[in-house]
């Protein structure tokens, strides 16, 4: 993709400029009047921001790996035309305290309008981004989100904007601009989370009995196989990462074609998703973003799990299993190793991804809810566009769930 700047940077100051933080200063609360928001369009305009964006990600307490700059930039490169990249940055003096990575989703691409603003990873091509959001500095979450919403009100060319907020950012009733827009709360996203205690033994003790039994049975069957086995870790910085990722893609496809077990779609049937992972690992700071865990038995890769990392959390992203590996319950074994590695690295949470289901709830019944809001412009044509799209989305969701449930029974 050619990186060009498609528009000028616009800036709006919200109150006066704040004082620059001292070097090495810890988290601090800033006042709403000290924030200055900018809109950047086109990925070339983002290059000067990336170093401070990485610093903000490292010090923020949101713990959302989907907000890593390498992930966001890769998603833009793979899925979005450069002219549709829209990023709002928020500064307190010289300190970057917020980044809202958005894109202009054109509902009728041939005509360009109507359009909505969506967070990167939302709207379309959403299969590997469970928790899109706004990256904000510790201690200033709500004020920075408000600054983003106020700045978006000045951006032309959209009918509505949907924002997903972190549990730490909380519920917000300050996203509307009086006389310009109103706010419609959405269902939001629920994620299963396993708290990571201080030691591996403490983690094992908090596991449910059926999970402990599954791990024990897995280890026993591997021992009885008579073949050498190991759980291999390949970080994004390793020369072997590309090969490990290719193995995962192949295993994921094998798992999707297994008819004897609960079905799931093949994410990598669309080759852009494999490209997303490879591009993110090669992006700024991406060497530490991702790890591939692979169970090898007799030298063969029988299961794999891709994990995303944030400073305080690890997120299970996508997995795959060879038909010959199913008997070993390999993902239970791999998940425990991921949790143990997270504990050793000082992380405090393992995210099992959005959408609670039986498999995830075996590990934990603790949920984190990410509230969502659509900010809708009040003009009639914008409201009609929002309503039409919402009805179409509900219909698509109903069809998707009917396919997932299988063919209807007699008389249905």
C-alpha cells in the first residue's frame, strides 16, 4: 500500500495547553481543559506519532493487546484504503495521552456515501479483533474519551460513529455534541477473563476440576504415546516465527474441516488474515506482540495457539488442531503453559476472547464487559442511514445464528 497523506492535519484545542510532563513521570490525572485533540488522515501522517504511541501503550493500564500500534497499523495496511484512515490523537501538553484509531466505512463504496466511522478492527474484517477501542492514559480515561468525541464532532462526512470502551473507561454519557449528535447505547462485548495469581501453583489451584482433569489426561496420554513431546514457544522476533505461523494457519484449516466436532469457520480462508498477523509481527514494536505456542509430538505439529501480549495481559487469538492431536486435549495443555508464562512475565490476566461459550467458561466465569455506543448525527438523512444499517445488521446476525444452530427441526 502506498503511504500517502490524503488530507491536512486539523487540530482543536480543548481549553488551554497543559504543562509537559517531566521525564520518567508516572501516571497522572490531567484536567479536561488541558487536552488538545488532532485528527490525522492517511497512514503517512501517523509515522511521527508511532514512538509515543508505543510508549502510551506500554504505560496504559487498559491491558488490551488489540490496541498495540503494530496491530492497528497492520490492520489499516491489510483492510483499509489509505484515504479512509482517520486517527484522533489527544495530547496533554507534549505528552500523548490518547489515540483513537478509526476508519471511514463507506456503506455504498461506489458512491462514497453514506459513511460511518468505525474503530480499526470493527465494522468489517472483524474476525481477529475482539476488543477494538480507544487507547487512553492511566488516570485520564474518561477525559480523553470525551476529548476524542468532541473532536469527532468537527469531522465531516459521516452519519454515525461507533465507539467501544474499555471497562476501565466506563460508561460514558458525554459522547454527544448538543445540536449535532445523539448517543445510542449498544449491546457491548463480553470477554471471559482468567485472573493470573502470583504463582503457577496458585493458578492450578483455581482451575475447575474438569479443566485439571483434562490437563492431567492430556499429559498421561502424551506419555503413553511413547514419543517425545513438547510445547514450543516462538515469539514474533524469532526467525522461525513465519514457519510457526504457517503451521498454525494449516492446523486451523484442518480444525475447521473436522465434521465430528463442534464446527467453526476457517478465518484464514480469507488470506488477508494471515497477512495481518505477519504484518503486525513485523511492525513497530511487533516483535514482542505475538507468540505462537505449538504442541509437537514426535516432531509433528499437532496443535497451535497464537497469543497477543499487552504489558499486563495475554490474549488467546486463534488456534488450530490436527485430527491426530484431538485425543490429547492439546489446547488445554497449551493454555496452561500460556498462563504460566504470563505469570512468570508479571502479567495479571489471561483473556479468552470475546463471546462467552462453554469452552471458555470452563476456565473462568469472570467476565469483562466492553460497553459500545453509536454517536449518531441528528440530521434526518444521517438518522435514516443509521436505522437502515442497523436493521440490515440485525438481519445478518439472525441469519448467522440460524446457520450456527443447524437446520430447523420439523414444523419450524
